[in-house]
C-alpha cells in the first residue's frame, strides 16, 4: 500500500475568509461592492435600466448622462 502526501491549498477560498492578520481575521467583513450593487439594482428599476442599457448607448448619450450626474453631485460629499 502506498500513501501519497497532499498539500493543503487555499486556492479558490473566499479572500475575505483567508487572512494573515491576527484579530482582523475574525472581524465581520464589510459588504462587498457586488452585493451592494445587486441590492441597488433590485430596488431601483431606473438604475437597473441605465446599467443594463449602458453598453449599447451611443457615446454622446453616455457622455451626457455622466455630465448630468457630475453636475447634480457637484458640491455634495459622497
């Protein structure tokens, strides 16, 4: 009977679970961007329509939307 040694690998593990840090490894991770965006899209159909349609919009329309968003958010903190 022959036994083969195997090496444990963390490849493919969730990066928020794998950490070299001491106490920080046990803290609750902040919500991921993808999760936050999924919530936004589910609760805001207008935003979902813009994001879904964005790749097919003409460059001039995209530039106009970006300009309107920047103008509306000028002077506000994020």
